C-alpha cells in the first residue's frame, strides 16, 4: 500500500476508506473483502438450516412453507439482521471499552509525572488547589519514608549477616575481626575470647567493651544531676563555636578570592583561638561582659545550682527560675542522649530476634542492665545467652572507679602474698630430716667450699652478699614516668600475680605428689578461690583505659560450633554503633570544606581587567611578573609550557594555579583583553 492511500488526518470522512471517520473498514483488516466474508457466512448458515429442514420435515409441510415466500430468503434476512445487531453491539461495546482503556492509560501516565517526589512543588500545588487541610500528603510521605527505611534496615541486616558468616567461613575461626567490623574497631576497649568454666570444650565466653567518647556521640548525654546552668553554658559554648567556625569559613573564602594561600591546620587553630575573645571572656562579675551577650547575667544568677528537681516548698510556676528550667526541660536536653541510646539498642534487639527477659533502666544513674534470661546462675542457664550493660561515665565517676580498681589490685597482691608465705613456710618445714630437696639446699651445703676455693682466690663477693633485685617471678619493672602514673595499666602486677598462682600450684604438686593431707586441701581451696576471683577481676575493664562517654559492656556465651548469639550480637553492635556514634573524625580531612577547582571565580577560564584603561595595572605583582616571564623571547612551545608548570611553586598553590590557567587561556584564545602582552610575541601565539 502506498503511503498516499493512508488518511492524513482524523478529519477524513468516508464509508469505505480504511480507518476513516464513518468507515466500515479498518486498516487492521489488511484490506480483506468484508462484504464477501459476510455473504459467505450468511450463505453457509442458511444452507445448513435448509438442509436440516429438508431432511426432517415431510414433503407436504415443505410445500406449505413456501406460501409466504422462499424459506431461504427469510432465513437469509433473519441471519443478516441478527448478525448486524450483534456486530453493532460488539462495536459499541468495544469502542466504549477502548475509550475507557485509553482514558485510564492517559491518567496513569499523567500520574507518573505528578508522583515524582518533589515535596516543595507538591506543597505549593496542594496549597493552590485546596489548602493543606484538604490535600495533605505529609502522613503519606512519612509512611513512605518509614517503609523505605524499614526495607533498607532489613536489607542491611541481611547483608551484615551474610558478611559476618562469610568472614567466619574464610577465617575458619571466631575472632575479634569477625565480631566487630573495621570501621568500629577503634572504639573497642577490651575483647577477649575464652573457654567456658563449666564446658570448656564446647562453649566459649566473650567479653566485649566498647567506649564511645562524648565527642563521638550523635546526641550528647548529660548526667541527670547536671544543673540547668551547666546545660545552658554547654549550649552557649556550642553556639560560640559555630559562630567562630562561620568567621573562619568567611576568612577562607576571602583568602581564596584574593588569590592567597589556604590556611594550614595550625593556622586555622590559631585563628579560632584569636576569635574566642570576640564572643566570651573571663569577667564573670561584669554584667556587660561578652559572656552575657546572649543571656543576661541576672538570668544566669537565678538558675545558679538549679538541678533537675525543685523543692516543692519553693516551687512557683510564675518565677523566672521555674520558667527557664521549663524551657530547658521542654527541649529534653537532659534526657535526650541517653534515651536515644536505650531506644536504639532495644529496638535493634527486637528487630534482630535477640529478645531479652530482664531489663533494668536506671535512668537517674544513666545505666541500663539487659539480660537475655532473668536467672543469673550460670549452671542453670543455656549455652546461648548474652547480657549487656550500658553506662555513661563522666570524669568524676571514672576517677572513683580508678581508685577502687587500684585498691582491688593491692588487695589481691596482699592475699596472694599471704598464701605465698604460708606455702613457702610449709614447704620449708616439709624438708625436715632431708639433706637435699631443691637447689637452695645444695647451695647451702657448698657455700663454704665456694667461698674458700673460688671467691677468696678471685676476690669476688659471695652470692649471699650481692643484693638480690630479681625475684625470679617477673622481670624487673622500669621506673614510672608521668604517663604511667596517670594511665596505670597494671599489666606488670597482673602478670606477677598470675605467675605466682601458677608457681604455687606446681609447688603443691611437687611437695605432696599423690598425698592429700589436710594442709594441702586447705591451701588448694584457697588457691582455687583466689584463682577464680582473679580471673573475674582480670575480665573487668580497667577504668584507667576509659574516657568520659558511653560504655557498652557485653558478655556473650555461645556454642563454638553454632555461634548463633555471636553472629546475632555482632550485627546488633555494628548497627547500634552506626546509629549512636559519629565515628572517628580526623580534623585534617574535615577541614577541606572548599576546593578551588569548584569555587574559583575564574573557573570559566576568562578574565577581565580591573582597570579598563590599563589592563595590566589591576593585576597582582606576581601575576605581572609571570606574564613578563611568558612574554620573554622564548623560541618554542616546550619552554613556555615548562614555565607554566613551574610558576605555581613560586607563590603557593592559589596564586600559581590561577595565574597559570589565565596565561594558558589568554595565549590559546588570542588577544582577548591582553593587547600589550600578546603584541609581537611569537611564544604566546604558539602556545
């Protein structure tokens, strides 16, 4: 079919042209003879009926049927009429359904455009149509965000499970790396895997302690006893820091616009220090002091020593003090951080199928105790269990914890030393009536001979006369410096206690062999008790290693070949740390908030002189020197390009980069605004 036969517009009206308005033919028919097909259909159906009548009715009846005309013509007309009725009804129905389909398709396509997530435009549209009260999509948008958030959480949890199991399979063992992933490893204070006391072959115990510093918390935590004055001062300090940061950013922008070098990290710190006095000072008694520019001195005095609770006898809703406290309480600054951490931990445990039967939230003490099972008897508990202790420490609490820890170390030393003395005394008594039992006995026997035959000839002092500084238990401890005194590790003391316990156990076996008198049983019981208690104490975190912030202490017991609780708790901890902690931030990397390559004014690679009369007069001295250097009689392209590369090293990155770009662009584009520099200079034109 030629293209000219197609109707060129919907305005074509013809009863026979395919797909024209009013046509009975369609292009979909592919030019079939519609009338011939209809006639063939009607002829066939009529002949079938006539043949059936001729076969069933007697001859006299057939003759009477032809009185009013031929049966064939009547049947033909009947079939034709019914066929036309059915066809017309079908066409009407098809057209109606097609119109509905097309209308629905158009509506869906329009809705696809309208459903694009453009909250600002949607809000304006709804406000113009009927107001936010009639067409409010806020709740729908929140639901969609929540749905996608939950979906992302489930996907992330599944990926974490897969990652943990993959790492475990690759390692063929369970270690700290499979337990806490690399981005959170810096926060670990202590992580130890050891065999369970009751089932050492099949069950393992894990101790994990994570310390999240105050500076790393997304939502800061305050003690419940913190005064309102302290909270307000903390808010003011953050406000001042934000203002100082803004001024530093403005200073950076100005230096970049002037073509100067960027400030180094040390210079930024010094600039911040200089500007502290612009916002606050140490003059507490002066009402006009800069520290009282945001909140007046009389308001600060009214909330002096005002804590979380006010005595009911002095409470008055109309007092300034009570209203200031109410403003702080309404913002929930005091409880926000710790409540956020508790909600985050419990919700992650619930969604991770790590249920718990016991929880104790000591809100005022900023401590959360959470156990999978209420019972604490380890002999009755299952082999898969965990317990979590979440505690916020400030500096004063850590100081008291450190004092108690040091006293406990000294107490262990005293008890072990006492048992050591008792055991050695009993050991010396057991050598009664025996000539040689150990090396000391043999040394006493040969003491006189050694002095007479060896030491008198050589003049060296006797072994007994030399000061004994090594106790043969642990190596000599070096002298302490200020670092060790402020941050005591107690590693030397713990190693010494541990070795003494081992030596005493070996000495008991050597002294009594297979005999079990009452003395041996008493000393072994005491030794076992001290050994168990020391292992528990060694399992505790050394508070000298902690810093003020949030401490997450987790104790996990898991079957070695199953590790269900280990894998589940690994995902819980990583998700919790991701939601509570900002993570470690390096100020050196964070300081690069602005890049010249994206912010520079000459990024379009064009320049206009500041002075219309003299284009070069407005340039900086270094820039003019650079142009003069380029305009020297340089013979070829390579020396000029080398000059472009070496120029930035003379005046730092900012001026050098900007000048280099301008020189190259000027030479590449010709004489745009640089007639004096480009006139008669072959090197510039060739560049």
